[in-house]
């Protein structure tokens, strides 16, 4: 697995032959695997002998032993340069495995602990009248809150983002377009809590409206806009210029060309971008903490009064700090992850299904 | 009119070059539909700029009114007591915690992310490269509050062993001393943030490594270089500026991360010498944790600290984007 692809082709031709005089001696292809097995055995022996209870320590010892042995053996047989190459290969593989570990652990923990209380009752009941220290209750009010807030945010951000992208691709030249491009990029990096503080100072402190789902969705819309602009822009750039020229040559006005030719060609990619943006803001908690305030009961009106939302619900149940509320937090986390993942998968499905045929 | 502006210093842009006559205006017949549509789309762009400006203005106004009532020094006070009769608050501890935890995250995440990007572009079997990069992107799709929950209830209990070990060998440095208790410290935050910024650093670096001219790599291979030498001589030098900007984008994320920090850290308004002992705070965490107990001045004080965070992330992100933009011109 750590062999060079180039070497493999060379080796495949000449593997049965004895090494010719002009070729460097090479390790057989099974050598890394054999060393890996050896390292695991030795590490297990060391672990047992030293009485190390933690399997992570065994793994670390095995990893270090494997790299050291591979380097040593390769340096002896093939030379220092090849040894360095193999060391780099194992380090790069290690990096990738290192990144997969937290992902697997996180999903495993969430599914494992989340399924404990997740059932139909949990999905269809609110927390009204439920003591936080006791079992029971559910996420119904939070799901309603999330759907309404995210829906409103999308209704605000998607058209603005779409039109901005159209401006940048179809009309934009000069200083204004440059400024918009730059600030869209910068806006992607605005911390969600800052967007929340802005709506707080503008909507709640200055205009003196109360906490509401709508206040939260305005902050979410600010976070969503740059993502929509960026992805839509990429998609519009993929639309072949010949289509625009053909339409304009027929005397179709530019705005109809954009609406009837350019946007429909790119619609799959645009939908994907919007859905990925929705998935991103669905998990935002910080603006909700500042602007929506949280609630235990069902409130279907996003314009009046406090609401809850799935991420906020997780935060609240975590803060309650007892076994029953932890169970609810994990179950809600599972619901949220499932929601976000499904959005992601569907979005990518649409992207593949409706990819613009741009000739490459 | 910006759309008509095809002058020597603004040559036709590389993409979607439309002849100017097609906007309709040049022919003398102004099409009402075109004007409305142009107005709408340009208006959206202007609105985006206006929102950015409004964020800066509103935060500054509230922050100024808070700072004028501060009885301590806003920059150097080690205290956050904005709701007292004699309000005293300062960002020293928050600035320290934010910068230190983000730097720890960078130190962990950047090398690993470079490794993963190299793995996906140069080492992984070609058929697996796309699904593997999707797996890394999934890390970015997990909401931050779920990271926080996982960090607080899974990661923290599993780190005490590591911290005890670090303490017994490196405790004499003071920086890595650990005195027991739940591992809800700045270092834990750093580890968690590292996991969270890994996908963005990886995906930007991956794109840069992909753009390395094939000729450079093949030339190196033809000279007999091993795969590692190809990477060291042609891929890494080519990708250096891209990796730097990727790291800065990651840094921007780490600086502003709120919920994961608010759930994991056990906050205190002290700067402790040890990174492993619980305590400290970050801008975003402090805003989320103390918001509900804040009165009017308290909220303004939090907005003031948010303004500092905003400026900080703006600088970091702006710098990263400038590097990327300059690189684009240079390679194009």
C-alpha cells in the first residue's frame, strides 16, 4: 500500500528476475505489511509486559515501532533516500487516519448515546411541564423553531445571494464588483456570534423589537448570504458562453437571457449551493442564544416571542447537567446531524444529477 | 455605469465577456426589463456591502458607549464585572485565551491538514481520492454545538490521562503543569478547534496542491526523484502561499468559534501559566456564556468585546484573501 505506483509497474515486469547489476536492491512488496504485523505484535508484547491498560498507547507504540523499523530496514537495503520516502508515506497515511478517528468517534458516540431516548414520542413532544432532571420530554418545539428560522433565513438570503452572484458574473466590472467580491470573501469569515451581536444591537436594542425567531433568522441570513453568492458564482461561471451568445444573437434581452438560459442551465449547482448553505446555518447556535432566547413550549409564530431550535436545545440540555438531560442532548444531536447529513447528501446528489454540461 | 466600463485599466474580464452593446443601453433603446434586472442585482451587491458597513458601525456605536462607562481599562483589566454599580471590564484575559487556543489549534491542525491534502492528491489510490475528501468535508458539516457536546462529554474525560502524563514529564516547564480536575482547559479547546478547522485548511491546501503543474512533478520524477522528493521540491514550494492562506482561514474560524468553546471550557477571569489547568476564556465564549445574566450595560460591554473579535477576524481573513488573490493573478 505504500509502494510507489511507478515502481509497481517497473517491479511487475521484473519481479521474478534476480536484481540486475544496474538496479538498486529493493525490498519485496510484502515487506511493509510484514513490518506492520511485527510492530503490532511487539507493541502488544510491550503493552502486556508493562501493564498498559490503554489500547491507544499500544497503537502509538506500534506506530512508532513500525516507522522506525521501516526506516531502518529500507535505509539498509535501498538507501537513505528511499527510506525517507517511505517514512513520508507512512506519516501522510498517519495524518489521514488521525483525522478519521475524531469523525468516527463523534458519529459513534452520537449514534450510540442518542438512540437511547430517540423515539416517536421524543420527536412529537415539547419540553412543556417536563422537569429537566427527570426523563421524558422531546424536541418537537425545537424542530419547529429550526425549520421556521432556517426557512426564513433562506427566504432572505437565497434571493439576495443569487442576485449578487448574477451581478458579479453577468454585469460586474469595475470597482464595485471588486469590492463586492472581496467583502463576500471576508463575510464568509464573520464569526456567527458577531452576526448575532449586530442583529442584537440593531434590531433588539435600537429598534426595540423583542426576542423572536425572526431576529435569529436575520443573523442566520447574514451568515448564509456569502456562501450562496460564492457557490452560485462558481456555477454561473461554468455556464458556457456560447449559450449566452446564441440567445443574445436571437435578439433576446439580456435579463431574459439570464432568467431563461443562464439560470436554468446552472440550476442544479445553484440548488446544491443553497442546500449546503442551509445545512451550514441549521447547526448555528450562537445567534440563537443571543436573539431567540430559547423556550420550553411550542411557539409556531417566528415573529413573536421566544422560540427554541435544535442546536439551542442541545446547548440548553447540556447546560442542565444531569443524566436525563444529557440523554436528550445526545438524541437531539443525532436528529440535528441526521438533518444536516441528509441535506448534504441530497445536495450532492442534485449536483451530480444536474451537473452543467460544460464540455469538460 | 460600471457595466459599461471597458477602459484600458479595466480590460474585458476573463469570464462571461459580454459585448457592451448587449446591455441594451448603447443602442439608444433602453429596455425597461434590463434596467430593472440590473438595478436589482446591483442593489443586492450594494446591500451586501451595506450590511458589512452596518455591522461595523452598529458594533462601534454600542461599544463606544460601553467603554465610556468602563471604570477599568478596557484593554488591560483582568475582570468582567459590567453589571456592577461601578462597572469594570477588560478584555485582557479574553484576548489571551482566544489567541492562545487558536494558536494551539493551528499548531496541531496545519501539519495534519497538509498531510491529508498530500494524501488525497498524491498518495491515495485515485478511485478513493474523491470519497476520502468527502469524508473530510463531512467533518465540516458537523454542527459546532455537537462538537461541543462531544468535547465536553467524551473528549474531556479521555484527556486526563494524557494530561497527567504530560505533567509528569513536562510539568516542570509550568506551561504543561496539570493539577487534576476536569480537563476543561485552553489546551483542550485547542485540540477541539484543531479538529474543527481541519476540513477548511485541508480543502484549500488540497486545491492548491492539485494546481501544481504536472510538468514540474514529471520533470522531478524523470530525474530520479522519489515521491517524497517530488513533493518537497515541486509541490510544497508551489503551494506555500496557498497553505499559508489556508491556515489563516482556519485561524479565522478558530478565533470566532463560540459554542464548542462555551460548552467545553470552564471559564475564569485569570491568566494561568499552565495551559492544561482549567480556566481562561475567549471572546466568543464569554459573550455566549454571560449574555443571559447581562443588563443593558453588560450587553454593550459584550458587544464591545465582540467588536474586537470582529476586527481581529476581519484582519486575519482579509490578509488570507489578499494572499489568495495575489497568488491568482500571479499564476494566471
